[in-house]
C-alpha cells in the first residue's frame, strides 16, 4: 500500500469530517501490513489529524491508534486539544484515559511527554477541571475525600516542601483508570508536574469565579502560576521541532 496515498486519503477524510472512515483506513493498513506500517504512517501524520481520530474514542471498542500512538505523538495532540473549545472536557478525558491506562502503556512516559511541552500542564489542568476540590483535598491530606479537608489551600511553598511526602494510600486503592489514579501517579511519581498542574488549575478556578472567558483566563494565569523553578511548562528542543504553528492553528 502506498503510504503517501494513505496519508492523503486519511487527511482528506478527516477534513471532510469522516473520522470513522479515516480510522478505518488506518486500521486496514495495520491489518494488511502490520502495526509497524501503521507506526510509520502515524509518524508522518500531523498532530491535529492524530488528535481528530483519538478524541472520538469509543470505550466500547479498542482503537488501534490509541494502542500504538507514541508518548511524543500523544503529547503533541493533547496540548492542542483545547482548540476544539469543548468545555465539558469529555473527549479530552476519554482520550487521555484510553492511552495513559492502555494495557502495555507506561503512564509516566506519557505524562512526562505532556509535561515537557508548552501547554502540557494546562491540558492536564483541563483534564481535572471538574475535580478541582477533590484534587486540592488530595494535595492537602493525601486522600480524595473533602470531608478531611479544612478548605484551606496548601501554599505553593508547602506543596514543593512536601512534594516527596509518603503516600497515605496505595495505588491499588485508587486504580480506577481515571482521574484519581492519574492524580496519584502525578503526585507520587511526577510531583513537579503535579504541582504545576495544580497551580494552573487554581488559576483557572479563579478566572472562572471572576467570570473571565477562555482568552482572559490565559491572561489571568500570567504572574499567578510560576513555572520557572522547574523545567516543565517549556517545550524541549525536540518538542519544538515536532509541533509547528501550522498544526496548532489548523483546527
């Protein structure tokens, strides 16, 4: 099968809104030539096209794209998902869960790739948007139940001071392959990224309380969320090469 022709066909189907047809074309390639051939094609597809297929994830069936996408490809897709302006974040959460918790996956590798890109911590904050109070409780008490929380937010300094505190829960207790397990992995395996995500989440919550829109919300983050003390929140050289302006503005 001509890979360039398949890429052109896939992009044409996506542009026409036929996401099912685009995924079917990619699945046919994997069936005919194996997963290796599909991986070659995925490497050549822009992040916006990979995102278009992945965000339509149907949890009633496995998606070969979600099973094979690499951490770098996935991260580039996640950070531009916000351009769909889906305030419910339903597609974002479904897509993220399906990849992060796939059977042979390495959640830390995928989350690290997201955190290393500009906009990564914001994407993760969007993922947790509807669970803010319980994530705050987890940051303060080590549990997700808000009844143990006194309502005060942990200061940024205290968050960093306690970044490597011993877990009060076993991961098996929160292994829901959803937001609780995600928060647990972030806090205890990627504490800097967890803190950065939480600070962005707080800024978003403040912006919401002030009635600010999406664009104003980003301005509100400036000066409120300081990420300069870590290497996260800034694209790595490799990431900058992989994500160009055309992909970011194409949706």
